[in-house]
C-alpha cells in the first residue's frame, strides 16, 4: 500500500512540475499570495512523500509502527486534497497567462 502511495505522490509531483513549467506567466503578473500558495502546496507534497518514505524505512529497521496502514490511508487523502488545491492554483495561473 505504501509503495502505491509513494508512486502516486511521485506522479503528482512530476505532473504538477510539468504543468507549472508549461504555465509561463511573467512573475510580475502573479499575485504574491498565489505564488506562496503554490510554493506551500509543492513543499507539502514533497514533505508527504518524505514522511511515507521515512516511516517505511523505520518499519524496515524493525521499529514497531502501530496503525501504519491507517496513517498511509490518511496521508493519501491529504495528498489528494493538496493535489486538488494545486490544480486549482495552476488553473488560476493559466487564466492570468491568457489575460496577461
């Protein structure tokens, strides 16, 4: 299960990096709040990925992790919400790009 979540997070991160690279909006046109929101969401996805990876390593080292599957399922829900928010932010960038 956790490997699937890691793969899904990797896919999300790559997909959004490509979408952000494709949205070529001049920096002066993007509101600071939107730039900050995108930065936080990206950092959050990376942190979620590192968190899952860290717990997997801890379990491999023999640490007893109770409710690990529940944690991973919860994390997957958080990642899905973060992805939704990031897609909405990227859509705002695209609107700015069209109007700018």
